[in-house]
C-alpha cells in the first residue's frame, strides 16, 4: 500500500453522500468501467469500506478494482494512497485526478470487467475518463469554490476511440 502526506490549501471537493456509484460509464471492446465513490474520514475506514465492497458480487467478480483515496487529517495534512489491484499504474491515474480536483475524505474506486481483448494504453485513458466522469456529474454539488468542466467533447471522444459512451 503506497501512501503519502500533502497539505490542503482550501477549496476542496467534499462528498455530500456516503456512496455514489455509476456502472458501465465506459464500454470499450467489451471491457466495462464503473466508478464507485465513498466518503471516508480515516485510513481505517478506507480499508473497512473496500473490504466490504469486495464482498458484494459485482465487485468480487470484477477483474480489477483499482482505487485511490485522500483523507484530511486533524492537523490539516492529507493522507493519500492508491492500489492498482493488478491493473498496473491505474491507482496512480486515479490519485492524480483526485489531486487535480483537490478531493478530500474521498475513496474513489474504478472497477473494470475485462473480456480478453487487450486495450493496451487505452486502459489508462479509460480509468482517467471514468474518474473525470464522476467529477463532471458531481461537480455541481461542490461545497466551496467553482467547478471547471473537463474540456473534451464526450461524443467526439467516444466516436474517435471506438468507445460506447453511456451518460
């Protein structure tokens, strides 16, 4: 488990509901990507919620459940961590997006069902896009500050990547 500390400079994204789930947000060459986000307040909650999630049939049967988290500590520092779950570098892609959105007290899990067709580097784009889809949909509920939308045309992107877009 990789984790590190960083500082919070305000204007953070804070989740309002305990669990949000978007299934099959991206489907490409029979691989399905889903996003699940949970509100957490400590590293112990991250471990507990992830273990509970893995017991559910949908997540237990998935090929990969990559995740990253950022938890604001009492002293103002932020504990960050990631787990690839066999999808090499996917956890870092998720963590980087959490950092860009300045999300705190958030556990974001990208679940992939793999259907034996290699995606090569497209898998990283899909992990990042699945993360961005969550922030795009939930950005209006941001507690403080304004939300800057992701600057890509979803329909154009989906057509050029041979990807089926599901809003």
